[in-house]
């Protein structure tokens, strides 16, 4: 998934009190714990080192949690290898009863400052016939990315737009309306992950 | 998906890695692990380089770089440079816990001075907000900040940095 670098800036936002990034980080992890507690799980684990001057010598263990029955990837958690209570990254996928991914959450911290996420996202997914799309919001609702793939009216569709590239011209292209017109814009209800 | 976030993170790293400032640091008072108060002026701006490392006893890279810093200090403490440690709590960056720091210093045979601090006080001697640990601030012989670096350092990195600056300062 393509993402856009954006440092979090707390700006005024009317009629909605977003949780703090740190609260969101904890909330995504709590949702992960809630999901795996309710299901039979299979896990895969990988270890690694970070690169880059500031991150050098920090190591991680990344665990992917799959639901045994469906095979769905429920979450991925990247923990500090030496201090596993420090969560560097959590991703959580939410599926509907039919097994479709309907939203996913993510929170990313830097290993040398692991309490404050530098990236938060709420992805809302939408399905229209053979099209699957999602729109990525950050914790203040800013759209950072849109993606759609599938087929519409017999033609292949693949749309991948960074937030800065979403404009009148790019949204007038073939398939855009079919991809995104029916998508919920109510990201705020998921600012507290559930 | 995670790989992309790390790409984003690595770009942020690039912004943090090293910054250079020239402003002299104000005097700051901190306690050591025995509870004795020290002024920064005891350590910086006294004709030698001071390598100040901000670290946390639970921060994995901090633990790994300690032998490098200790080796550098041992080689230069009577000459051109000294190491000064300022401990903070990790990961909160709040006030360092004296017992934890004392145990760490004993376990790792830390021979350079270690003071107890926090992120707030770092802004007074570090010239910027504390972005993470370990962070190294190198003060020149006059006590001005020559470089600030977030992330691990090696003895060789410090040696080369100081040699370069000393070389540049030579007429």
C-alpha cells in the first residue's frame, strides 16, 4: 500500500475531539488484542533490524496473526525485540460477516521514541461489483491516499492517488465515481478504533 | 504495508539524524546518582571537547553503545575530550530513575560522569527538543554545540568528527 509521509499536526477541528495519537496507538493495539482473544489464531513471526542512523541497533519482532478458520490476516504487530511491551507498529484488519475487509487501522511509531505515533491511519474500504476501493484518513481526517482496483463496464480499473494528487482532473477519470461515490465518508466514528 | 511505513519513517530519520548548531549552551544544574548537584560548566567549555550522551537504561541501542563511549572516554579523558552521560527514562523521556541508572552504571562499569535528567531539561542544554535516545551532543572546546545526533554513535565516528573539527580549527 502506498503511503504519504506526513508528520502529525494537531489542527483545530470542529465538533469532533479526536483522540490523541498516543491514545490512538493504544487503541489500535487494544483492538488487536480484542480480535485475537475472540478467535483461534495462527501466527507467523519475523525478526529484523532497522536501518538508518537514528534507528540503528533497534531490533524488532513482527508477528502476523491469522484467523485459523478463514485464513484472514487479522493484525500485524511489530514489537521492540528487547522490550516487547514497546509497540512500534500495529495494523488491524476488520472483516464483515461475509469475510470482506471493511476497514483497517494502523499506527506507526519510531523505535527511538515509541510512545508517540508519527503515522496514524484509518482505511475505509468499499466494494462496488468487481471494484474494491479504499480511502486512507489520518487521525484528523485528512485523506492521504485513495486506491481502487478491479473492473467496471468491462474495463480494468486501477486508481492509486496520493492525497496531493486528488483533484478535479484525477477524480474525473474513468471508474473513479464507481470506485468512490458509494464509500462512507464517516471516518470519524472510527477514530476510536473498533 | 509495514514496509511503506518504514520508508516513511526512514525519510523522517533523514531529517533528524544530524543537526549542527553553534549557540553556546546555558548552564544547567543536574544531580548525579549520589544526589550531588553539578553544573554543566564543570564539564563543558573547559578547553576540551565534551561528548554528551543522552541515554536511557532500558534503551537497547544505548546499552550497546556504552562500551564505545567508555572506550573513547578512557582514551581521551586526560586530554582532548571527555564523555558526560545524561540519563532519562525510556521510553517516556521523563526524569531518570536514580536506582535504575545507578544499577546500570555499575553493571556496565560506566566510568564517566552520569547525571539524571529528562527531556524537558534537554532543551536547555541540547539546543532542541529531544527526539529520541540515544542522542549525542558534542560541545567544542569553548562549550558551543558542534553537532547533535539522534541515534547510536561509535567511537570511530566521534574520533573522526573531533579530528576533522580540530583540523579545521588549526591555522
